C-alpha cells in the first residue's frame, strides 16, 4: 500500500483499523493477547472493544500510543504516515503533503503530525515541538 497524506477522517479511521488488525495478525497475536499487552501498558479494555475497533468503531486517540506499544510499532505507522512499523519519521510522500498542510509555515511535518510533544530525531534523541532538545 502506498503511504500518503489524506486528511479525510473516514480514510484515516479506515487505515488505522486496517493497520491495527494487520499488525496483530503479522505478530501472530490473538485479540486476547493484545488485550493482555494493553493491560501491561496501563490500558484496560476487552476483546469485544478491540474487535469493535478493528471493525471500524471509533477509536479514542488517547489509546493510540498504548496500541502502538502493544503491537510493537510506532504511532506514525498506525496513523498511516509510514509503511515501516518501526519508523517514527513519516515517509517522504506523507512528509511533503503534510508540509503543505502544516499550520505554521516552515514547521517540520514530523512535528506537526505525530501525536505527543516529544518525537525522536534521526539519532533517536527526543525533541520538543519547535525543535529544542528535551531535557533528560
């Protein structure tokens, strides 16, 4: 699947549900195993809820980081900005489209689209929105 930036909500929701299910299957996990992993990450849920999300029910955006951790992938991958489950930076095609959509001219796309205020740079160091390194 080609990864690109599409800001339509139905497209993004469909892509996330596809990625959640496919990643679970790729890891050879049952829904129960994912629910157990989510509990270890502090998110209590049920098989029924996970099944609903995988079939298109609304997903609380606050749960995406725990889902990414449980599925051993990045948030960037789950929201469709990269095709590599281990990559934090958006793919170039997503990066270019996101740059056009960035709310502040010149703001790096990787900082405007990833959930959370800290994101790793190429060397794995965390940076705050705006580019300053975060304090350890």
